[in-house]
């Protein structure tokens, strides 16, 4: 049913188009042509203007040929860096980048699978319920695109995000919430050799602030990190400012909240004890979700995986995705594997077999929904 060569070509074409976050215009323009060729109605929203990017989210609609629940398939169009000038190449059974960039299978493998599935539906006149295809921008920098989607216009009763690594058949049903913590430690500048007694060293205060924080894995569902530290100008100046950025995550919203509070309190105490001041801003980037195994999208994704011979497995993740926001807006959504591996690195690769299996998985989910049983 699936045209393997066309599927690989679609992926290679998408991978070759630059689309780092906020710069997705090239992929949107290509997608517009593909959706047009398929005769699909689609809209581009105004997310690009809101988030200062070159393109908005695309929502395409495929009217159903049979009754059944409206299904949403969501993938993201942006990539992390280094993501410009990707030269995808087939090497044996795998597709890799030239080695100096990521491949961008995250998430173009998902995009290619969805496009091939819809092409197969059209080409072969297969029965299917109504489908909504959502292609988002700026997922990688805090799920910015999906947050701008006009949810009032979506009809789907369940969703499938194709944005998880590993072997197809894996179904993510739980994902954490995340807080972003941005802090500025403010001391007092002075000449380091002439009047150091007038200074308060912000670097030393910041060091004290983070030295004893609970970081890394806190428990099986909770993590914390300080990922950015910037400050100081010269060895002869007592540094006045240090910028810190960190995050907390947990599958349990209460744990995340109290961990964030604990970290903020500790940093404040330590910094003030060092005679400096601290300004801290906390922003919740997204909410957690947890779907029970008997929820419709979970059952359908597992059943479909098993039907096409994949190892169906429920898993949880430590990462956020568009699924977090879809669930938050009342569309129960799982995140399924696309086969992408070693994502966010120049060693990222994708097995062609996995790309084919992801497409088969999608087609089977659609077929099951058309039978209206799962
Ligand atoms: Zn992704």
C-alpha cells in the first residue's frame, strides 16, 4: 500500500529544507504545494507574527468518507540547530545527515509519515473518518506554535502526535510539566585592584546560590537543571551581574511546583547571605498529562501497532511535546514513536524500515477509527 520510494523522497526533501525554530517558511511553502496537490483544504494561522517567526501553524482538513471520530495528527515543522544546510543521505538501511548538522527526523519523519498516509488514503480511495492534520512551528523552543492554535476550530476527539524517538509501536501516555527559571544575581561592581572592598562579587554569590541545589534526577518522575550561566566582563572588575537559567520537570504537578519553590528559596537565601540580591522569574512552560490505558487514543494506538506487527508498548517520557498542550486543551492525545534516533545531535539517524512502519501505524489507526471500533 505504501510507496516506499515516495515516502523516502518526501522525507529527504523535507530534511533538506532549512527550518530551525522561527524560520519555518521554506517547509510551510513546500507543504502548501503538497497539500494543494492532494486537494486538501488548509489554513496558515497568525502564529508567526505572534512569536516573531517567518511562518504560522498549518491546519489541513480531510473530510471523512465514513462516519467515525475525527482524528488529529500533529507534527512539528521546526528543528533544533545546527539545522541549516542539512544534506540527508541514504546509507544502507538508514538515513543520516552529512555529519555536520542534525538530520531533522525530529520531526520530519513524522511529517513524512503523515503525508504518505494521506496520499495513500487518497490514491487508493480507502475509507476514513474526518482528519485534521496540524503542522506546528517553534515546538523546540517551548511549544510556542501549538499554544497559538485556534482550538475552537478543532473538532478532533482525540489526537496523535508523532514526535517520540525509538522504535515505532511505542505510545507515550504520560509526560511532565515544566517550569522555566530565569534569575539575575546582582552584586556591586568595583575595581578589583584599587577598591575591592566596595564590590560585591555576583559570580561568587551565584556560585553559592547553585552549589548545593538539588539538580539532576530528583526521583523517578522529577528532574531539575541549571543549564545557563553568564556573567562578568574582565578580571579587574568585580562582577556586578550574573544571569542564570534553569528548569524543573515532573510528571506530578505538585512535585514540580514545590521543587521550583524550594530552588528559588535556596538561591535567594544563599545570594542574600553573600551580600548580593537576586531577581527570579518563573514561568510554567507546559502542563503534564497522564492518560489511562483505557483512554480511546491509547487503546487505538496500541491496537493499531499490534495489528501491523509492531511491539506495542506504553511508556512515559521526561520530555514535553505538542501533546502536552493538546491534552491541556481537552483533546486526549498520545505521542507515538517515529523511529528517529539520537535526536538533537549530529549523529541523528532514521531507519527506513521505521519510517515505513510509522506510516503503517498511522494508516491502521485511521482504518480502526473508520470501523469505529478500537
Ligand atoms: Zn520533536
